[in-house]
C-alpha cells in the first residue's frame, strides 16, 4: 500500500539585512496562504542573512510536520539568477550546478517539486505597470524601460534577457505605450545607453526597476546611473502588491493538481 502523501510549500527568496525587505516577503507569503487549502504546511525561507529562517530551517520545519511532497517556489525575479541554479542543486533537483557554488546539499527526505521564478506573464506585467502607471502622461510618445540586475555569466545572461524582454513587451501592450517596452541590465551595464537611445528617438522614457523588494539597487545604484538623463523613475519594486500572493498561490495549486495529485 502506497504511503499517504502530505504536500507542503517552501517559498525561498534571497534574504536581506533590511527587516522591512524580509517583512514584505513574509507578508506576501502569508497572503498567499489564504488562497491555499486550509492546514497546508507552508514555510518562508531565505538563502542568506536571515538567521533561523534559512533554507534548511524551512525544510526541517516542513518535514517536522510530516511533509512528504515539498513544493518549492523560488521567489526570484528571473530564471537567470545563479541562485536558482545553486538552490536547485542543493535540493537535489539537479545533479550538478551550472556554476560553481559554495552551497552544500541540504538534508531533505521529502520529494521536491521545484517551481518557476517570476520571469513574466500577465500577473507580473500588471504588477509592474501598477507601480509606474502614475508616471505615464503621454502614452503616444512613451516607452517603458525595465531595469534588472542581469548576470555576467554565460547562459544565465541569456535567460535574464529572454524573461525581461518578454515582460517588457507584455507591460507595454497592457499599457498601450507607443514606444513599446524595452529593457536594460545593470550587469552588463546598458541602462544609460538605452535611456539616451530612446531619448534621441524623441521618446519619453519611463524606467521601472525589476526587483522583488526595494533596496540598494533600487534606491542607490539605478538613480546614480540615471543622473543627468531625461527619464521618469518610479523606484518601486514589485512588493508590496496583492497580485504577488496570487502568483504564488496559482503556481502552488497548479503543481499540487498536476504533479502531486
């Protein structure tokens, strides 16, 4: 007789020394729980910095509740993040990491069902546009420029570009901007060049940061690279936004229905 399955959810994000950053992630995860079956074990864990709330802590918490089938949601904005690769390896989802990592294999007994990062899609496009739509004055001459962290590692950079390019196009279609959507990355740096290029074409540039929560990159790095350039910058990251909870709960329910059963 097959052992009874008990699903549980582990949401993993990067972590930050900023307590507000952590609180925003925790609030979104708690809100997602409201759309999930009552009593479904759920843990919010962080790759680094948040002591007592690291990934192994989350695994131990869920397995301590008898979880046999663990749905892991990597709450990162892009498939191009090297962290997703190393976490998948450490969870035993892949035999070897694509890029060398210091992360050791976790102690995990449950079967792991590894979900998808944020990347793109209608819910994500709505989140992004909601954060910047107040900056739109003349859509007939505006372009939306998404700014992401990017990567200097081959393969990972291409994943970054695919996801953010798709999301930029979806956002622009949703907003009805004449200039459409474009993207720039901090690594390798293309932000100032992209803003200048669009300005020279006679377009007003709305700049939106593609980051999970506000921090050094949204508050310092991006504004510094925009100095002296004609632009409108929201400075607002994806969180807080109620649709983030829906994005998580939809993915969790899809995995429960199609894979775990």
